[in-house]
């Protein structure tokens, strides 16, 4: 009974998977039919290699490429973007370094001020202790 139930579940899952695959392939065919009027896709061009002569295939492939002037223009634009991004990164790095140095200077000054105050407190404590000792000696002598 348990085996039969598992077999039925397996069959149902297999049927669902097959239905999903069929639906996916149908949608794929439908979208390909909609784009059939447009430029040939890379896959269509590559599939045509078996039926075309090499020179014909090369000319078809070359016709799908943009002209060299457009390629060079795109290359110039791309290089300009890269240079701008590099300059922005350098500027951001310089700003970060400047902020980091400023924080370090502030921390150093704060630490120095704390050390100075601590030293002053120690001196005051020593003076206070010494004064109290001298006052006690003075009262003992009298």
C-alpha cells in the first residue's frame, strides 16, 4: 500500500514536470514566432551554418555587426567612462584619506589633552599631599 502511494506520488510529480516543460517549450516557440520578423538572432545565424557556404555565412555574420565607426565611437565613450570612474575613485580615496588623517589628528590631540590633565592632576595631588604633610609637621612642632 505504501509503495503504491509513493509510486502514485512519483507519477503525479513526473506528470507535473512534463507539463511544465511542455508549457515552457510552448512559450519559447511563441516568443520566437513573435521575433521571427526581426533581425536574425545569433542562434538562427549559427544554425544556418550547416546550410550556407562559408563565404555566405561570413557575409551574413558581417552584415549583423555594427560599422567600424560605431564600434570606435562606442570604444571612445567606454574609455571616457572608465577614466571618469577612475578619477572619481581617486577623488573619493583622497577624501577618505583626508578624513582619516583629520580624525587621527583629533584623536591625538584629545589623547594629549587627557594626558596633560592627568599630569596636572598628579602634580596637584603631590602638592596637596606635600602641603598636608608640612601642615602636620608644623602642628606637631608647635
